[in-house]
């Protein structure tokens, strides 16, 4: 199971909502047994990640991985890559525009400085938006994911994490913008002879402009004085719109590039990198808090620590008819020429089970229930209905029947041809089909009786015969 808090949170929330369709008695029995087994093996109760791993292992190899975290984050990951790609392209184009030089005018230093400070301001605003939880762009998202990447199931928890996810995406795009712009600046310095200068309509002296540049260079001026413009450079690189003629020392004008490179790195690149790391830490911390305060966490711990008392009794308190062995008194004889459906991964680790229950060299084996979605269950029934053969549904006999299985059987009656037999085969604890006279069949026989469907049978127990 995922160890990162965000995928773990999504998987835990996904399983929590799936469990809402089960009875409290079933959940208590299942989780208490898992906790005791885990404690015997490891000496402690399972955490949320270990519990999800145990649930996945119990559902079989095919169902052992939850797709919820991958599906829920897929749109955000694609959006992050898209922003980084766009940021890289815009960074190159922006710096090429700032450094455009045709030999007739100088490159404006003030404009490059203003662009670097703008990047710093945007980075700070992005982090502030995430900290206060503001979502000015919420109309672009649906159920916590981007609208233009539809997902099979919504991820409600992503709504609470939208500000932090969006901030991380924005910082990733801003970092790509700043890095590519810096590399473009260094490349242009290497291959071209650039002439920098500064100009302003305001009444500003060269000394005042020099002090402003020194103030901006305070992070590195003590240990890298060569990247701080001198007063002489500031004085000689000033130009006026109506000025004519070339500067007295044109080679001096290229001396601005170390300052501009350091300025861009310190104000446009490093803040983005630090705030991206801070945003990732903030997202992790928020996910851990939501995982700790999740409504299913306290209930899960209570089921772990509270002993389960078996209270399985027939709902109507009527005696059950005698169990029948397969092939006796009209019950279904196995193997049959049918389709095998493994419910919630039952019998997944037994490749020979299908041949034991289904006639034919290559029986059709399908999966349903457990971690499968409702859409996947519907696809399974559609494929099984095309074969027009009896459905042999293998279940874990030591667990009580669930409402989810009852819904599945109802859908099977509607999709399959009239008269198609539905045969439930509960498995014993060792993975083999439960003996016809085993006590584990009692709850399954009562379950079949309540369905009042003559097509439904359990191992060799026919409902039609029981009603007679």
C-alpha cells in the first residue's frame, strides 16, 4: 500500500465509503479478525496502511491494489507537467524578449529587475493563497479534479486539498519558468555581445539608482562583489531616449550580466524552489491531519480493540432444512458447464479450482465485488450473460453474505436469460469448497432462502426444494 500520506488518505477514504455499504456486524468481524492475525504476526495492531494492505490481500491478487489514489491524482499530475512545460517555454520566450537587441538600442536593466521582482511577488502570493485556503480558480475543478480530465470516480478528499495541490503546481511552473529564463540569459551572454543600460522618466540620479541596485544585491554583495554594479557602470550605462551616438566605452555595458544573473537566481528561482519544498511539506502535513481526523479512523480502532461476539441467528428463527450434498435430491452437481465468477477475490490463489467446479478445458473465469467498482461488476455480468450458461459464484464462506452481493445477484437475474442457474459456492477456511454438511453453509442457506429465487442454490442446497 502507498506510504505517502496523500495516496494513503485517498485509498483509506475510498475503502471507508465502500464499507458504508456493509453491515456493522460484518465490518466488526472482518476487522477484528484482521487485527488479531496481524498482531500474531507482527506483535502490534495494524496501522491504516497495513490495514489497507490486509484488505487488499484478502481480496485476491487482482484486487490487491486500489486504483483510487492513482485515478484521483492523475489529473493533478498531468496538470503539473503541463504547467511545467508551459513555464519552461514561456521562460525562454520572456527572456528572449527582454534581451532583444538589434544594435541600435540598449537592453533595459530596469525591466529585467522588475520582472524578477514580479516573480517573487507571485510566488509569495501563491503560498499565501494555499495557507489561507483560498480557491479563486475553483470553477475550473469538479469533485476535486480538473474538469478536462474526467475520472471514473470522484475523490471528495481532493476538494479539501485543492489549495495545496494548486500551489504546488503553480510553484512547479514558476520554477520551470525561472530556470529556463536564467539558462536563456546565460546562453545569450555567451553567444552575443549584449549592451545593457537603464533609463527612467523620473528624476533619478545615477547615485540613487546605484544604491537601489546595491540594496537588491544584499544577499550576495559581501561574498560576490563582482556581481554588484559599480557607480561608474551605473553612470556610464544611463541613456536617454533622444540621445544620439554610441557610448564612449561600449564594452563596459556588458558588465551588468553578473548582477542580472544573480538577481534572477535569487529573486525568481530560489524562492520558487524553497516555496515548492514548503508547499510539498504543507500538503503532506495536511494529508496526515485529514488521515488522523478521518471519521473512519476512530471506528476502525474501535473494531480492532473490541472483541467480536458471534450472534449469527436466522432472522425468522425457523429451523433450516437439512443440507444436501451436490448431485443429491435434485441439487446442482459440480462441475457444471458454466461461468466461474470469483466474488471479492475468493479462490484467486487456486488455479485448479475452476476445473473442479466448471466443465471444459478452459473455463471462463471472471471477477466481481471486493475492490471492483460497480462499472466493473456490470461489465463482468455483461460478459457472463453472453455465454448463456450457469453462473457459479465462488465466495468466502467464513464471511457473512453482504448487501453488495445481494445487489449483484439481483443484477444477474435481470441481465442473464430467464432460467439461468445461479450457484453459490462458499469456500471453507482452507480454500476448498465448503462440505455440504458444514456449519459454514448455514448463513449462506438462510441468505439464499431470503432471496426467494428458485434459480439460486448454495453448493447443493436448492431454494426451490426448500420452499416445497
